């Protein structure tokens, strides 16, 4: 019997998925565990495996198409089985792709569709036109995308799988591939401009058979096509300029496009490196991060230095000078989420000073036998995990009409990256040894810097730790990381005079500050948690019991 496969929720914040690739075609035999498709979520591209045997009878959308969570993704059953009832019951998301795929078999069908605007004005439904490419939602928090660069210009021939553009989202700069063949007839925005999700990104089709002006007018609410033609002409001019610059400076691929990963391009731009001068070591000469990191300018260096020396002269004599840079999508989301937290959750702060003499001595002894180096942050994380089990109110979340008291302990560790901040999660931290915690945190930190974290790495935190001690910061207050009720700000260990047994001696003191959501946690609960944490760190052997 045929069985539906719905678009799964691959992350707790996922609302829809984009089909990055199908690994099985309709009619192919599928076995349990076979890779069906690659689904691009808000955080990463993930592989989707079949959970049953049979024949792939139907797919909900072609490569590049979007499906909402729980929409019909595929149908697997016996060859020749009637699935018409399942397809009809698959909802609008299942039926729409079917209408979209049929024109691809007969190229003559799009032309009559384009004739509707002439008489019907606004009757054109561009969402069902295969020539129209809308801005995809590449992240659950994404509301708009910035065009980091166009890899194809108006008038260029486009093949299925070609990279059309690079889109900057809140999490990363991602390459957008074409899912059809044709000619690029229109660009919805220039490099550096923003396009809202589901707005017109570009039009790909056969020149002369697609009424571009009618489509643009329909997207803009049925206005006169003439202004749309002007915009198309304006968009084409800078695109042509970009094309000439690209072909003049690079011959790394047959179509004039520099083959480089988005991260490599960003690093090159940040470092002022002309990426066309870099030799790629990746597949097919593709430029990767290591190529940028190891790049050493040759003959062009003196010229760069000469122009570089001219800049200070312009700012001599106290001239006002500054740079303005566009806000990245990641920074926008950080600003939005933390502003909501700060101005929605009533924060209060409790600080305590901890005698770290015993922790300093214990860490030195532990590192003599441990396979991985244990840091003070690892000790703090382990102590927090044990303290949270004793104080569940601190390990809670505000959900509006109810409070969730978590029995598991998942601690997020704030990691600074070039574009902002990521918080990978050490799961069930109370059950893990110091060596396990140290290994996980190090791995997460490296993956965060390489932008290789997966959604499962940063979801599900119940408490967060932010440590600035390594920068010489003595104490600070942190903003709560939703949905947590608390976050611990950890300062550095300072050698200060302390009184012990009536004598003034040099002691190692560390200050920590707990930021708490007063809707969930009261002052006494926060103080009790810190008292337990202080006791564990001042007597580290208690953590081993």
C-alpha cells in the first residue's frame, strides 16, 4: 500500500524546507535507509532517508522547490499503484508543484500563460510560473535576503545547476542554483540590495516568449509595465559592468565566474584580497578558506602599499573619518532576538565572588592525567550542570501561559565568530565527565568558526554560559538567551588580596553574574543556585561524587 512521506521538521525552528537535490527519481526502487533527497533548512542542508521499501511514485516538488513542514514530500508504494487520492489529499503544496512541473515537458505552454495580463490585468499568478524565481526562505528567521553577488547577468544563458546568485542570510552567504534551463531575462535587485522572502528574485525563460514587463507589473500589484522596463534596464547596466570586471580579472572558469566558496569570498573581501589572483586548491580549482589564509600577494603588493599610504594623508589634521558597513543578516537576527529578550524579560542580576584556589590546583592535577586539556570554563560548565539539577527553577523556560521546568540539562556555550555569536549546546551535561565536556566544547568552537555547525548542535539549550574571562574581563552582565530563564556571565580569575585564617594572602578570585528572568526565577532561587555553584567550584572534588 502506498504511503505518504511528509516534509519533516528537521529543526525546532523549521517551518519549510527547500529541496536541494533528489537522489531518487519517480519510478526508482527505494529501500529502507536509501537517501531520498537533500533538504535545505534554515540552518543547514540535511540528508533525508527513506523509512520504507517500495517504488518512488510521486515527488511533491522539483529541485529548488519549497515545501512547508507536513506538506506532501513524496509517495512510496508498489509500482503501478493508484495514488491519485493521496496526491489530491496532499494539500496545496503537493498539488502546486505538479502544475509547475508539467510545463517543463511542453515548452509551448508558458507562452499562453503570459498572455493573461494583456486582458486580465492582475490575474497573473506568478507563484505557479516556472519562469519566475522568488526569493527563498533560507532560514526560519529570514525575512529578506541581500544579493551578495550575481553570477549571471541579464541576457546570459543559464543551465540547470548553474549558480545564479549568492544570497546573504542571517546565518551565512549561500549559493542559489538555477533549477531550469533558459536565459536570464530579469534581475529583481542589484548587488547589495535587499529582497523580501517570496518577492521576485529573477526571471528565467526563452527570450521573446516571456512577457517580462507583465510579470514584473503583476508582482508589483498590476502597475504599468513601462516602469518595470526601466527597472530592468537599470538592473542590466550594473550587471553588465560587473560582468566586464569579472571577465577582465578572472579566467578561472569557462563562463568567467570565479570558483570560490562563499566563506572564501567573504574572507577575501574582508582582507582586501583580489580573489581572482588566488589559486584554488579545491575540486576543479575552487578557492577555499585555506587558499585565502595562505595567500601571499606577489608583484601587486608594492602598488597596494603605495595606495594604502595615501589614505592617512586624507585624514591628517583631525579630519572626521569613518566607515559604514551594511548590517549582516546574522547581526540583524542577533539584534532582534536580544532586544526582544532585554525589553520583554524583566532581567535582574546576582553576582558572587568565588575562591578558585582549589580549582586552580585541581585543574593542574587533572591535566596531568587527562587526554584533553581541561579549561576553567569546563569546570564551570560541569559545576553549573550539577547545580541546575539541584535548582530546577533556574533550569526553566517562560512559555507565556506556562513555565516549563526542564529535567534534562542542556547547556549552551556562547562562541564568538566573525559575524556574530553562536551558541552550541552540550547535551545532558550533568551526565558527562570533564574530559567529555572539554572535547565537545573544543569541537563546537572549531565547527562554529568553520561555519559547519548543524541545527542539532545549537538547539534545545536550557541554560547558557558566556565567558569573557580569557579577555581579561573581571565581571559583566549578559542578556538572557531565549528560551532560557537564566544566563551565567563568567569573568576572569584575578589574583587579589584575601583574608584567610586571619591573614592577608594572595588568592585567586573569579566573579560570576547570573542574569535571570524574574517572571520565572525569584531572587532567592538565583542566590541559592549561585551558593551551590560557589561551593562546587571552591571544593571541586564534590563534582566527582
